[in-house]
C-alpha cells in the first residue's frame, strides 16, 4: 500500500492518506486516513531534492554484503568513477582491488535496507571513508589525509 504522510503524531507515529486500493485488507479504501509507525514502512518514494542524494545512483558492493544482507562496514565515494563502494570492512588489499568480487546495487535499495545510510549518501562530505560504528549504530566519516 502507498501512503502519503499528512501528519506527524507524537513520537514516531504518522497519519497518512492511502493512495491505492488495498487488495488484502477489508474495511479500508483509497483516500482513507491510516495511522502507522516506522515498523510498517518498507520503502520511501521522494524526489532527489527531498532525500538529498541521487536516487538513481549506484554503489559497487562487495558480494559478501549482498549475499549476507549484512550492513556495509565501510563506504567510500570514488569521485573519479562517480560512484560509491561498499565493503564488509574486513577485506584485505587484494580483495578490495579485485573487481570480480563486486556487484551493483541502487542507493535506494541500500537505504531501504539500512536507513542510517541516508546520512552518508546525503552528506556533502565526500572526501573520506564512512565506517559503521555498531555501538552508536551510525556511520562516521573517516577523513582521508591529504
């Protein structure tokens, strides 16, 4: 079901207007107002200027991240290639350099799976790596030395 958020309630609860006709639920219809929380959200649809990054952009990901659906431990913006690289975080130099261990995924797919990546992809800080801090449950920028 697609919902347009029309009101933010206390905490993290929302009220939204249903944009389509539900096929598996009785009693609610397109145009009805529904209350929901973040646990009900599977994905977002918003213009690039609203989300703060190019929603059509891609990230080259270590296949171990894709296969295991494990959160990337490190992300790096490659300005020459104009794309992000996502690593498990324990790769040695040979594995990082071996392009056969990587595959492509969309930024939106990763943000839907790991919402904390929104802050990375929408940041204006592109000189450096971003490492995941499991204690703080966020990504922190690690500046490259000049």
